[in-house]
């Protein structure tokens, strides 16, 4: 019986480790994705500033400024969508974690009840 329990606990610990590694990789990937989007947005902003300087002296068209603003707003939209998705996932994970905690409490109560009967 102890051998079965130790195998079970080893399996649970391995699953926990896999989950932690997956979460770390996922966090790193999202951080890189957001960082790259911010960098691209910054490059678009620099382009917009350059075009604005050219427009102020009359060497650029107003349509170029609108295109540069559109690029910046696209990047801001992409970052906003990523944050919305991530925050939704965090809420779902927290709800799942809370329900798992409730299950653990109930199992502990059942275990305590069984041990009191013996």
C-alpha cells in the first residue's frame, strides 16, 4: 500500500513540475511577445515623429502622418487584446484554483470523518 502511495505522490510531483515548467515557458513567451510589440510600436512612433518633423517643413504629406498613426494604433490594439486575453485567463485560472481548493477541503473532511469512524 505504501508503495502505491509513493508512486502516486511521485506522479503528482512530476505533474506539478511539468505544470510549473509549462507556466514558466508560457510566461516567458508572452513577455517576449509583448516586449516585441512594444519595441515595434516604439519604432512606429519614431517614424511618426520623423514624418511629423518633415510635415512641419512641408516635405511630407498629411496622408503619411495618418498612415503612421494607423500603424501605432494597430500596435496598441494588439497589446490591448493580448492583455485582455491574459487577464481573462488569469481569472479563469483563479476560479479553477478556488474550486480545486474547495475539493481538497471536502476530501480532507471526508478523510477525517473516515478516520474518526475507525
